C-alpha cells in the first residue's frame, strides 16, 4: 500500500519528497521534543534542499491547524458518539489527544507542506542506487 513514489509515503515516513530515500529529520523520532524541528539541510541522496527559502515552514502552521482540527473532530466522535462520554469528558479527551499527538502533528504538517512544492522524481531515487 505505502510504496515509494506515493506522496503519502513521504508524508507519513518523513522522507525526502523528491527521492523518498532518506529522512528529512536529524532525529526520526518526533517525540524527542528537543529535536522536533531539527532537519537536515539537504538530502544526501539526491541533494534536494529542504528549507527552500527562509521561513519556508511557516506555511506548515496552516496545515497544522487543519490536521489538528481533524484529530479533534475524530476524538470528539469517538468519545461522545461511540463511547457516550459527557461533553466535559469529550473535551478533556480532545485536549489529551492534542497534547499527546502534538509532535506527530507538527512533523506531518511539515511533511505535507513540503510535498505541496516538491514532486517525486524516480530518476532522483536512482541517482546513488
């Protein structure tokens, strides 16, 4: 299902959007909070520059808002509709979910944002293979 060449592969794995061969991040684990924003400057496989321009990833904040809303709505539906929790307990569940998934949401938002601008290139994937 998730194969190289698919944008979803790059978004969920945090790999280079152009070649899908290496992680964009210095630390693959998004829950190491001190390293959450530390990215490699370029892909060592195809040479793609990740920070296309200064403040490039500020646009990911807009994506983050949408992803966060999706998580909140999903949590509400699960808590309120499926488990019949009260409104206050559903609200607490939403807050807990947002706190727990914050590092994941930040990384996925950055991955989605860069994938808007950089397309997969099968030739770049074969450069150093």
